[in-house]
C-alpha cells in the first residue's frame, strides 16, 4: 500500500468517524414525528398567531404604557421569537465546515 493510498484511507476513516456522530445528533427525535399535514397546519396557525400579535404590538401606542407593561410586552415578544425559532428545524453548515468537507472530498477523490 502506497503512502498516498494510506493517507486517503486514514482521511476517509476520520471523515466517517466525525460525520456519523454529527448526522445522528442532527436527526430529530423519532418519537416526536407527526403527520405532515398536522404539523404543517399547526405550524401555519402558530406563525399566523405570532405574526398577528407582533403587528398588534407594533401598532400600539406605547407612550402611555407604564414600565411594567413595557417589560411585559418585551417578555411576550421574546417568548414569541423563541417559539418562531423553535418552528425552524433546519440544519445549518458554517462556511468553515463546508470548506473542510470539500477539502476532505478532494483528498479522498
């Protein structure tokens, strides 16, 4: 076995060793699966409710509110932002991760 083939085998095994745990942790919990139509309808309803409430808060006259009421509105907006973020179940790759994957693929092939 030449040094180049040995290096390819080692880099491929390191790639597999790091990729498999990353994929398994990114997978959703199988117990939380619902039918697509149910989750889409529920998500759409939640997004519509959050959007409507945000527009209501934006259109309010906040000059007459007390500081406690303003804090309550801020807290409500933060909670709605958290809910909207929880609806987003995408997997993001950083630029560095993409570069590393490309370099490993170049080395392997």
